[in-house]
C-alpha cells in the first residue's frame, strides 16, 4: 500500500528532486536516524506529520513518500545528504 498525503495540490516529477530544506535540523537528525535503522513505516508517518507542520514543502514530503513506497533506502540517504549539505552552506 502506497502512502499519500491528503489534499495533494502539487505533483512532483521523480526527475527533478525537490528543494532539500524540509524542516529544522532536529527533524533532519530524526530522518537520518530512521533511515539508518531502515524504518520505512516510521519515515512515512514522520513525512505525513511534517506535511501538516510544513505544508509549503509538500513536494519534499511527496518525494519521501514515493521513495518509501519504492523501499529506496539509498534514495532516502541521498536526499538526507543533500539536506545536510544545504544546511552546511546556509549562513
């Protein structure tokens, strides 16, 4: 079963990844920890909760849910790495 966010307004192409700034650093740590443990269902629930807290970044949450649906842990790791790199480059 594929998880989806309610009231989707934005469709995201798997070719162009969303902006890698989904949430504060603490949330990024949570995301990384769950990836390290392979907790796909926990990541899905987390992404749905983040969608409610940060609806302006819906494309990011949809991408996470898509990767979870594919059980693509390497893809989730790449996304987390991109977010970490973005955070390091911010002033």
